[in-house]
C-alpha cells in the first residue's frame, strides 16, 4: 500500500486497471431488476433479503456518477474514493 501523493493519487501493487475507453466521468443509471440467491436463502441473511425485496418493490432507478482516471504509471484505474462516495450516497441516501 502506498500513501496518497500531494495530488491525491494512490498507487497500489496489483491495482486493477481498465481499458482506456472508460477514462472520464460516467453518468450511471442503475435499476434493480431481480434478486437471486444461487446458493439458497440459508446463505443470505434475512435483512439483505428484505432489503432486496423492498428495492424491487420500489422499482426506482438510482443515478450517480462514476469516474476513471490515470494512475502514476499511466494505467486507467477507478477513482475509488469518488466512486465509493457516489455509490454510498446513491444506495444509502444522505446519512
């Protein structure tokens, strides 16, 4: 693990890189269409099951931004801090 630089970049060995066409900020629309438990309900806690069923019932589309940028080596990587904050706000609402 490498500490962030002054520019906020974080370099990590083995960090996943993505194709260059993902570079930039994307406007995402996310609609839950189904919830499956391929290994059975015994392996999924009841709160997760209820939450998923409620999400299906509400049939809402979540909208948020996701961003990919270049790291210090020039590889295309996701902006984890930005993407995590965006997804948390979309899925959990304002906390």
